[in-house]
């Protein structure tokens, strides 16, 4: 049966359930990024990361965009006034740069 409505809290709850069952798989899924286009980067609610390239006189320009699963999920619900998404995950970061996802949550709205 299809769910006609789903809230961002429903998504966070599902992700937390999956995280308990397969933390390595969920970590891999949410850490995976693909290069994407300027058109996707300009979408009004999908969130992407950008890389900058620095030229002469410290001028910078965006050299590429990358898209992850969290950016797509946040695109379903829009962004806050500061441009950030409502869905997030908290993590533990290690000295070697590795991260473990601890839980998913929803920022107040």
C-alpha cells in the first residue's frame, strides 16, 4: 500500500531504524557523492556541495558540484532561510577523517 503523505520526521525515523540494522551500509550510502550539473546545483531546494578553484589574485570560482542522497532527501522538503536543509545526521569524527553516523534528526521548523 502506498503512503499518500510522509513527513520529514517519518524519513528520519526510518533512517534511524536502518542505521541500527546496517550502520556500515547507511554510512556508505550517505557518504557517496556524484558530480552533478550547474542546473541541479541551481535547483531551489536540492542541496549540493561545491568545490572552489583558486586563480591569480586569490580569485575563486566554483569548479564542480557534487550531489549526495541527503541533498536529494532535503530537496523534498525545502530549505531553511539560511539555505540549509531540515534533515541532518550527527556523527563522530576520528583523527583520520573517518566519520561514523550516530543518528538522523530534523531541525526545528
